[in-house]
C-alpha cells in the first residue's frame, strides 16, 4: 500500500465516531429475561404499516430461487443458486410509497429452505424475511408472498437470510426512486460488488464448514492476532496446517490499514462488478461531460471494497439510502451491506472502475467508456485508490434527515466478541441461537430514543447491520443501517424506536453472522 498520510486524519474517527456524544438516562443489559416479545404478526405491526404513506400503486414480481449455471464472463460459468437463472438478479425499481408484492418460489434442491430479506428497508416486521424470528422458512417446493410499502427512497438490495445463502447468487438491487428527487444528473448506473466462490472452488456451506473449525489447532502461531500472520503460500487452495487441517478457503495474512488489521477470512477466486469477472468486465457507455449517479452496493460475503474511478472525483450524496452533505473524494471504502450513491462528471476516453478487495490482493474491474482509446488492463490501480477517502464517520447527515435533538431513553452496550481461534463470533459473548431467537433479546420500547454502543473487542472489523430502522452515527453523522466497527474501537449510534417487531442486529460478514454475531432487538408485547 502506498503512503496513507493524506487520509490518516480522516480515517482516525472511523471506529470511534459518536462515542460519548450523548448521555443516556438509562443503561440496559440487554438480557431481557422475563419479557414477552411482540409477535411479528401483531396488530401494532399492521397499524404501523397503515400509517406509512402509500401511493396505492402495486408492483408485482415473481422471484424463483433455483439452481442455475450462470455466465460470469471470461469462460467462468459456475453452477450456483440464483433468482430466475441470473446473478445478480433482475433489478426491482419502484417509487417511494409504492407497494411491492413479491412472490418467492423456492425451487432449491435437497429440500433447502430459504427466504428474502429486503436489506435496508424499514418495512413491516412480518415481511423482513428472517426465519425463524419473523417468519417460517419457505420450504422447497413452496411459495411465500412478501407485501410491503416502500416508504423511503434509496439504494437497497435483497438476499436470503438463511444460513450462508447470501454468498451464493441469490441477490439483486432494489431501487426506490424519489419522484421529487432533488439531485440533478443525466443518467445512473447501479454498481453491484460481490466476492464469488460458489461453483468455482467450492460452496459457501463448504467455506463455513472449514472456517467454523477455528484456527486453535494450528501449531506454532498465536491465534490471538490473526491479522499479523503472514502465511505465505498457505493461502493457496491446496495448503493445509501442520495438523492436517484443510486450508482450501481460509485466507491468511489479509491486512488493511483502513480496516484496522485483519481484512477478511475467506479466499475468493473472483471479485465481481455487476456479475462480471475482471477479465471480461461490465461496460458503462456514456458521453463526456454528462453527470452520472452511481449506486454502489456491496453484496459480498466477506470483503470490503475500496472503489475508485480512474481520473475522476466522486461526490458522495447518499449512504444506505439517506442523503448526506455532499463530499468530494477520490475513493470509497464500502463494507458488506453498505451502499453509497455518488455523482461523477464523465471525462472523455476509457476509464477503469476498480473495486479493490481490501487487504486481499485482488480486485473487481469494470469499464466506463465515453470515447475512443484502448481499455485499461484489469489489474490497473488508479492513483485515486490511494487518495482522499472519507469514510462514513466523517460524513454528515443532510439537514432533512438528521435526527431531531432528543433525550436518550435507553443505552445498550454491545460488545462484539470472538475470534479466529475458535471462530466463536458473538455479541456480549452469547452466540445467537436460531433455535430460540427470543432468548437474550435487546429490549426497546416504541417511542424511545435508543443508543447502541458497539465495543469491538475482537481483532477484526465488523459491518454491523440493524434491520427495520436506520440509525445515526453520533449527533450529526450519516443515517445508516450498516456501519463499520473497527477492531478495539467503539461506535455509538442512535435511532428512534418507531417500527414495532423483532429485528435482527448482526455482523454482515455472512460467516460471522452465521457463527453467532447476531442479536434480536425486540419490542415488548
């Protein structure tokens, strides 16, 4: 990595923004023992949905989850699971206030259940798609219809919330347009980032089975700090530890200053932009001087991406669907589950859009062409990647969406725990039990201003995602539903409890969440 002195000051606050920004009146342990939780089908959930502003329009779609052979370009044609035979799936686009009616048809093999979670949408609880907390899993051969009002514009996406299915091909963009859009631009381009393993070197279930073994059995290494380990050739698919443990998928020595050390667990053979490998990229064709809105979505399972467009500046306008005070940057750092909207005025020529797999010595690549000239190589590294990066904690919410000043009613301290030695990722030392999702809830009550204090007690970063709400980082930071918490750092976020139900709060690393870094943020019955 080149010198980072230009961005070091800006990055310093990433893991500590908002710490101590407001004083809470109440501390809560989150044990929630003895509390009866609201049912996702409760009348309060339906009543909240009725209060949402609706256009009365419905958009109906059918999404068939089934095995498929897909074309990632460059002769890479893996077998995976996908919606309607393509990955990414077909974009869903509608206007704010419209009702989405989406029928999921589960045609997955081996009696595999599934669901759809509408990532970032503050929707009704019984449509959130999280078995067994908010619905029963959709059995193979069955259907389930999701129906909800989309009451806030923004860039979103959808994916399963069963096992590690997120890391297959079952995902697609969901764009909610604002008919009163204040931004002026000529065109837009959805940029979907993904790390890909399925059908190439193995399946996500095989990846999880390997990493779930933990690294405590490896000899001659201190597992307390995996980020500092240089395993050399042991990152290759055929390598194994001296104890004979398979190392087909485990990635060692992935380090990133931006992410505070260890960057990721999993070795991916491909990093995709819009479902295309770097050797055979997706191409956006435009005209010089035109202003384009890029909607950037990280749908990956284990990879943060540093994104830049060669010879261009990016103006950040939104993150996770909510507007921010505009900031011009050279590059973005996008964690799993995060979305950023940026504006860019196109130059004349052929330019690389590069998504560096942070700390993993690999990248995704797409091409922006507005004129003649040879295309840059897929391995190109634009100088912008090492320029000014303004991460979420340095952004400020637009005045229209900043939370109103209010007394904090309840604070929950959430320690992120675990590590690679035993692969025992958890919140407050308690791995989430999918067999008993109502155990150990984080209790909140309707009308409360809630503060969550994330303390990352691990040696790895975690993108923490809250369902059903958007929180604000600190007193004036951006409104988000997914935010990066750096190792050994604290992040304080605030939100208003205005959407009754049971809501997952979890790390959006697919493997950390499945291992147990998840909790139930619940309203009482």
